[in-house]
C-alpha cells in the first residue's frame, strides 16, 4: 500500500503532518506523522473525516449551472468557460474590469492561491477585499507592540511555569497544544483561564475568571496597575527594551482593582490573585485566542495584555512570551504582517481594494465608479461566515452574475449562477506554511480528481486561453495543466531558499529558514523605536486611537448604546472541534458527534424568560433571527448565550443572521462579537 507524506491545508492552528495510504488510486488510511514536533499524535476528527469528504456523494464533480427554475444542472466545461468569458467580457466592456469582485476566503492555504490574482491582473483588473474575518486586530496589536508576529515554538510551552489562556480554548480549537500544556502541568506549572465560558480547557486551572464580554482590556490594565504599585516589575528589562513605560504607568492609575471588577463583573479578589500569580511566577506565557479580538475595542485590549509580559520581562526567554500568531513560516509572502498594508486604496490602477471583508454586503451594495456587477468566490463561504448574512445575501442577489468554486453546495454556492467543482487537498501538490508552528510543508498530490474536477490553477489557465490572453504571458503566472508544470512552478518559488525543494519536503516537514525557536531571543523589535512599544505613535497615526492601550466599551454593549435594554444578552459564537467554521459539518461522520445546533443558556437567564431545557427559541435582534433549541449550561456566564458558528442555513441557521458588519478598532478585522440579542420561547 503506497504511503505518502502530506499536510492539512485548512485554516487551523495545527496544520498537521500526516501519512496517507493509497490502494488502487483510492485513499485508504490517514495516520500521524511524528516528523512534525507540533502535531506528533496525529490528525483530529476532522482530519479523519477527509476520506468521507473526498468520496462524499454530495461532492460537486461537474460544473453546475442554475436553470430558469432555480435548480442546478450539469454542463460541460466548454459551456462553463463560454458562459464565464461572455459575462467577463460584457461587464469589462460596459463597466470596466473593476466591476468584477474577486472574493477569496481562507479555507485552504497554499502558494497556488496567488494564481487567482495573477489571472485577474492579466484580465485587466478587478475589485478585491481588504481586512480579514479572523485575526487582524490581534496581528496589528502585536505588530504595533512587538514589531512582528512570531512566538516560541509550540513545544516550548512545556517550559512555562505560568500559562494564561486568555480567551482561548485549545481543547476545542488547538487540540495539539494540549500535549504541551499537559507536559507543563505535570511539571508543576499553573494554569489560568480567562473566558466567559467555562470550557474543557479550564478544568485544570488554578484560577478561572469569567469577565463580561469585551472587557478584558480593563482587566489587563488593572493587573498592570497592581504590578506597578507593588513594584513587582522587571525594571532592568523595561529600561533596556521597553518604550513608553512612564505614560503607560500613568494611564493604568485609572484602573484600580475595584474599578476593573465593576467593569468586568468579576470579584476583585480574582484580579489580585491574577496579579500575584504573574508577579511571583517566571516564566509566564500568555496565549490569547482569536475570538477575544473580534470586538470594536479589541486591538487596544490585545496591546494591554501584551504589556503585562513587557512589564515583567517575560519576552524573549524560554517558557515565556506572547502566543497569538507565528508567521515565521510565511516566507513566500511579500510582507509577513499584511493586514495593516491593505487599506481601501485604488492600488495600482488595476486592482481596486475597496470592499471591506467585514462589511461585505453593505460595501457591495454601495460600490460605485464602477459598481460591482459580478462576483467570483473561491475558498470561502461568505453568505454563512461574513457578518450580517441577510445583507450579504441581498448584495449577492443584486449582482448580475455569480461564480463560486467549491466542493459542496454551501449557502454561498446555492446563491451562484455557476458552480465549479473544487479539488480536495489530495488532488494537487502545493506548499504551505502555518500560523502556530514554524514548519514549511508539502501538501502532496496522492490521488486523481474524481469526475471532472479541475484544480483552480487549471481553471484559470483554461479561462485565460478562452479569453485569448497571450500564451507567452501565462506560464510564469499560471502553470499550464499537468503535475510537472505545477511542480516546476512551485520549485521556482523555492529557489530563493536553499534546502527547500519538493523532493526534500516530500520526505518530511522542514523548519522555516531563520526560524527562532524562542521568539525575540535577540531582543530586537521591528518597531520604530527598536523596543517594545507600550506607547505607539503608529497607533494614532494609522488607526486614530490612543497611543496608549486605553479601555473603552465595545460599540454594542449592555452598558452603553440605544439597544442595551431591548437586547440584553451577549451572543457568543465560538468555534468547535467538530468543524472549522462552516467546513465539515455537512459530513455524516461529524454529524454523529454534533447532529444539530443548540443554544447554550444559563438556567437563570432561561428561567427569567420561561424557557425550559429543550424548548425551541427565537434568538433575534434588529438584524435577523434564528430558531434553535435550548440547552442549559451552568458554566456559562449569566447574561451570555452561546451558539457554535459555522452551521449552514439549511442545517439550522448561521449565527451571522444576528451579527453586524463593523470593523475592529485596528487591522480592519470583523467585530462579530459586538452582538447583543434577545431570546424568547416559541409559543
């Protein structure tokens, strides 16, 4: 049985290395590969479901066109290319190439993803999005403070004496990290978990804190105040490596433990306890989750939390530091921290970057000069996953033509005029990095595509030929069909990095060139001052926020705003280990473990509304509603309700019926979690 080494390209911390066994051209087994020190114990449930994903009877295997009755029917590739080219030429001639919106999600990582934009530049241009749904406020907060996004290797966590999981639940979202967390705890380390939800990750915590959503910044500033007042800070480290300490120390005087306790709705004693643990323990690692930086105040929150490590000298040393994003494997990108460099601009006159990912529906509807008339979607499911689903769906339906490339008929694909079948990870070779560990990996082709599935690169190449592009201009930007051409294209990208080649990567994952196992161990920080910046002039210049990480309430909060009484509940929409956002939930294997969505609700909140366990309820605000059954959860902070995101509309409803399209304070992120709702029992 032939065995191959490959890697999972999903948008997930782990980016697992795996061994694949194939018999007679068919996938037969997926096994762990210990060559990746971050994922030695193998794939998760989602990874094990890949065989079903490849051979699912629901998988799209042929181009599908929507007929006049609104049903999809199979057409040939020749007819599909003719349809696409006719609409592209018509819209380009009438409105210009920027009337076509090229939308890409993060469903699959890989070098070949850049081919899409290469095509649109050859076409003469397009409109593109800026910002990101996932993590940009945290990326930009880290860049402003530390200079770049990197952290210690995952296995270094075992060296920490105090680990703070701040808004992160690795037992669900980063399961391979649990191995190193367990190693640290076995050696006597202490764990703090800060989260409005009591998750599986908090079961071994020395201290568990449940702040009111969106108030973590006030908690961090109060802890900083206590550390400074008690003189439990590292003066030598601050003097050598930290800029802005004095004005920061002045700022935090405004945040007593008593004030923060009132803001966060937690006992003041817990703030004292957290400060004492940080003061009395070294080394300290703080690991922040992505969900916490999806509020309108979240960039400042993340800056305030990083400051705790700077004050105590817990940066650049084994077992210490800030874990958020490790982009050391992103060696193929022109810039490693791209979010801040993609504001709305008229770019180079070819690609117009003018549609906010966070405000996708609104921006499409409001686009002018030229208006957006067509959309091309790949590697994403924006109807389900972008804020304000009703507005996104309205925007999609306002367009003249919609093309979606996907493996399944997702909610977004259902809105398309033409759906093209997408490859799976096993059907084309590519090279991928990661954002938790520092490995470069080969995602190796191991089987042929079923039906008439074509890799996206081949779709673009054949469409370019259909449009009459100069053949000589194509191969360097879009490889011609065939495995040899794909490998030639990838090897050209690897030439700048001695030691990296497809042949070498086929044997084992390779640590990225220049990787620092202990991030910032040279104490060099790529900030304007060359130091860790608690005071950042760029924060004000680029984003119009305080140079210091001050706290203010999120725009949508039960403390402020006109809707606070009408909608008194925070709507938390966390991830689950059974899916990656809207991926995998449609598979039978996964549905055995999570058959249907349910709303988690504290019994006290439910009782106030005469809602019983198992009742069907309406979750609603002015933006939309869902009908879901209720599950009681005593571990949820009162005043919060929770529903895992990622469910398709036809499988129970997307949480984004209720979210609003607004951006985070920095980084052009999606402030999904500024989201208040009411819940009522159905009669």
